[in-house]
């Protein structure tokens, strides 16, 4: 345990508290760049092995460390690693049933002498495949019983009396995030995978796909290349998207006609504008997007091209739908 500092509550400032925690994170980063890296990599390998066996990661801790343990379990789940939080006190009253043989356990304890965890230790060693510990004391009972120990020691807590867990829990939090993200990175976790686990809230909206928002089926404006201009205008007015696709008889995209194309046609040909067909005035190279593309990517493409509609196409060039700028408003992207 670090020696108590003499920083009084009167002398300390809010920014000093933050600087102490930032310094603790700097020390953690230095350890990860140096002596702790092999242990960190081994912990990552153990989690990857657990996932490969279709086992889970069980995270445990009590008090402030328990709060960080809950966060770590949630971050692991969020990034694709099956994980649960196990409360040490509840574990001895039946919740140990969530631990299956072959699971990997991550235990968080600043001292490594947490009574509730030590009481669990024989059971964890019997049931779990591996035990990874976050601790500030490498010679503690918990650390010595672990397969991997990750050092979360700090020079001092941000607490003026060096008592309340502050810098130490910040270090645990950051180390847990690093562990979860490195496991995710090595597994090749993609934004598409992340989106599948986050369908709700603002994040879910940002990760919506073009195919979920597009106008398709009967709502897709479409004409043939031979369609006369009066019918083209009728189709555009009826669908109310300010454009229409031009398709062949099998649904393959040949081009599109927008409100802007119509205005330019009228300016150029005046009264004879309606004598044309769709194929004669269409844009043969419209901007398209895949149904699996994120809504945020669609918005970026619209802004880049300065357009308000994207045609959603399949791999074989068929038009599947139309995504309009208005469809993105409800996603709070604009």
C-alpha cells in the first residue's frame, strides 16, 4: 500500500485529482509497453482459447472493484466475448452455478486479499480453466494462486488521504477496456458485428443499414427506358421521392432521372421536352450503395456527391430500393 500523502482537502484542486489519475494511467501504459506486456498477451490468449471452446469469461470482484468488474463484463459482451459478472457473496449462495467447467475467470482485487474472493478461490481453481487477476499486489494470496496477474498498482490514490479507491479503479477500468478491445481486435471484430449487438438507442440508429431504411417493393419508383416523359413525371410525382429509377424488364439498373434532370431538360428543349423517353434523358451512372452499408456511410456519400437519393443495388446490379435523405432524419444523423 502506498504511503499516505500529505495533500489536504484544502490544498487539493479538482484538476489535481484528475492529474493524479492521469499519471496512474501513464504508469499503466508504460507497464503495458514493457514488463507487463507478456502477461497481458497471455491473458488475451486465455480469453481467445475460452471463446474458441465456446466457454465464457466470468468476471468477479466486490466493492469498487466489483463495479469495475461489472463494467468489464459488459464491455466484453459488447465487443463479442460471452461474459457474465459473478458477485462473490452471491456465488456461495447458488450463483456459482453460472460458472461452467472450462470457463476463464477474471478476478479484480486491489489488495489481492479480499476475503470474499479468497473464500471462492478453491472453487474457482476447481471449476475454472484459468484464473486471471487484476491486482496491485503481485505477492498477494489471490495473485499467487492465479495463472496470470496483471499489475494495477498505483503510486497514490487521488483521494487526499490515499484511502478511497480512485486512481486504482481508474487503472482497472482502463486495463479492462484494453483487454476487451485487444481480444476483439484479434478476433477480427467488425463494425457489422458490433451493430448486431447494439440495435437500440442512438448507437443502434447510427448503425442502421441502408436496406432497413430504403423504399422498396411497390414504393420503389421505376420506369422502362421506353417510357414516355409524361409517364415518367407521373411516376416521380406518385412516389414522391423526387426521382425514379430506369430499369430493364428484369429489374437491372440502367440509370435514374431526378427532378434536376427534368429541370435541365425543360430549360434545354422547352415545349419538346415531353417528346423524349426515359432512356434518352436518364443519368446512366447514378450513385449506388449496398443494402448492407451503414446509414452513416450513406449520409457521408450523399454529402460528398451533393445528392439527396441513393439507389440500393444487389450484387448482380438489380435495384433493390431507394434511400432518401429524408429517411436519415429520424436517425438523428443530420
